[in-house]
């Protein structure tokens, strides 16, 4: 027993939850006008017919222009009557801006550029006015306020007001990405849900006082191994996700089968969550194959008792009933979607996230990012004025942004005489994630335990000398300002942060060679990294 972590088997208290979320735009000015309003509407009709035929419930999130359209109103009332959910999709359109008494700045009635499309592009007062006009219209149409509001991203002012004034119960946002569609969200909860800080809509909060008590669920279902390094070294990432139009992902039946095996069968901590579905901009013709295959698979898995399908609002209420603070969660993958032998573990808690990757008998931390609810977003008080925006947390290890197309950064395990076998993953009853990595020869093993605010690495048996070493591409900017034996300190955007080495020691190796940063040495076979 390590850290007091006790083994547990998966029980119903660790559910696998799926939300089918389709979000709806009235118009699509991209693609040279080939996607008419009628094509977009018929796409939603087809999505609804497919779900009805399989007895599945979904969540439909309406952009303001679609909310005001009578055809969508009729269709949504029919879906509500059979148990589906209708909520708000928070991309800003010309009708919403003008109904709020403001001047539209977009190139089209819906403009996807970040400073026009998203709430961060508006002043705090304007954000409140945009909420009020949407909620007034929604209640006049449906007779109630929406319980769920989603977007690729919603700022803290908007989300806080949606909760304080209108008591929304759930939200959803984009997966982590770098530069895709002009915006970056990087370093937060990799999967599942989190309560964001009142100061920063992307930053997970540590306290009940500092959070917006609305669980925000990560969307799209990224490949836990390959999405992280997709497009590494470039200006933006490609997408490898469960989206039904994704050629590397949701439209491929073999990939979908793999994803849901991983989703249901691996020893994830607390619960596992994924969103399926697609915005109507992609059209039914392009999404049909992946959409229909996924819903058929989900229907069978519900019948087999492997997962449950809920509306976003239902899952939000479940989350709040079970988690007063951001919970430790994990995502385990022991089967490589590309048959490359890679295995990975993502761990999230209210204090940090971490990722470890096993490949070819080697181990490296690809990622460690720290969280601080007191870090104020650049957009909290002032609007974004550019067609891009950026939200990040605090890196200790970043195997994406500190890498290039020819060199992958990481905190690498170095042990000349250790021949690594297959790692064994387990979760514990007090929210720890444990990994045992045995030597293939049986001489010893490495044990890694992730707890809420600490990472312990411990060797047992005869594995020889070992340590961890962080190396990066030489030309990358790094945040480290002081590396001492018991403390690694860094700063980003004027905010200091760091980790304490409570057992073992850190060694500054920045002068040894370009790209070298620090080495972590064990003390009597143990390294303890405390997140503080």
C-alpha cells in the first residue's frame, strides 16, 4: 500500500457517461455558399430521426439565429417532448448583437473569427447584455431557461453570470488544442469535467469559493495518445477525435470500436465521459457514416450495461451531486489505436494534470501543467481585439510546445540496466491512480502513484541506478527561473509557480548541453513531487 491508496475494482459508482450533443447554426457562410440554411436544417432533422429510431436522447444547443427560426423551434419542441434537452450554443451572431442594442462587427451574420464569434471579444457589460437577450428569447419560445450552455469556449464573466442569474447546470467546451481554428486552449483537464475559476474560464479552480459551480465538460473525444502531438512543431494541430466527420477518428469504424473499448474497459479513476455528435455545418452527407455507426454502437453498449447516455444537463446535475470540488480523474489507454505499442495515462486533479507515455520499453512524462484559480485571464476585464485567443495553464513539462517535428520533449526515465515490460494500471478508493511498471526480466519494478497534489515514483527490487531528465528543443523559451535541490520555480505571464521535491532532489543541468533543463534524482529509491 502506497500513499494509503487501496485497490478498488470498477463499480457503478465509476460510470461511463456519454452525451450526444448536436449544436446548431442557422447559416454557414463558409464553403462558397454551398451549405444553405435548408441543408443545415435537414442535417438536424436527420440527426433527430437517427436518434429517435434507436430510442436515444440527445442535447441540442441552439445558436441565437437558429433559436429564432420557426422551423427549428418546431423541431426542438418535438425533441423536448420525447425527453431530449434543448440549450444554448454560445457563438455570437449578428441578430443577437443587434437585439442587445449593439453594433455588429462581423464580416457575415455569423463570423467565425474569435474576437467576433466568442464572448471574449466583447466587454464585460456587453457579455451580460448578450446573455440577457438570449435568455429572454429562449424563455419566450420554450417557457423556461436553458439548463445547459455550451461553446468552443465561454469566458468566466459570461459563465459566472449564466450561473448567478439564470442557474444553468452544465456547460461544455472544446478539447485542448494549439492554434486550431485560430485559438489555443492548452494545459487544462484533459477529459471529463471541471469547475472553472471565477478569474479564468479555462483554469480549473481549487476551492469552492473561487470556482464557478458549473461543471464544464470537454468535448470531441480526442485520441489520448496521438492528438497531443498532432502537428507538433507547426502553427496549429490537426484533429484526431470522435467527431463523425474526422477521417482519423470518428468516421472510421475500427477507430470508433477501439475508442469505446478503451472508454468502457480501462481502469479509469472516478468516471469516464465523452461527447459524441456534430455541428450541422458539416452536413448530414459528410457525417452520416460516422454518426450512424456511433449511435448504433452506443445503443448496443447501453443494452449491455457498459455505459449510460444522458443529456448534458443530467450529467451536470450528477457531477454537482457527487463532486463539491474538482475531482481527481484519469484516462488510461493500454491499446494503441495505430498498433504502435504505445500506452498512456492522463491524470487530472484540481491542482495539476500529468501525462505519461510508454513506448518501445521507454517511459517519459509528456506533460505536467499546474493550476491556480487566482490567475486572471487577459480577457477578464478587456475584450479580445484579435481574430485569435489563447488560454494556458502553468507548464513544468510540455511535450508539445517544447518540441519540434524532429525532437520530442519530455521528462525521460533514464535507467541503463532496466528493461521495461508492460505497465499495469489500477485506481484506488481514495482517488489515487497507480501504475506498476515491471522489468521484463522480473528483477524489479517502478511504481508511480498520482494523488491529488503529489506524484510519487518509487523503485522496488534490483533495477539499477535511475533518474528522470527533462530535455527540450534548444531554441524554445522556457519558464524556469530557479532550479534548486528541493524546489523548481518558474513564472509565466507575471505569475510565479513551481513544485517541491520533498524526497529526492533536483539538479540544474542547463549548462551541460543545449536543451537540457533539470534532472530528478531518487532518495533511497523514491522521488516525491509535491504540487504547490
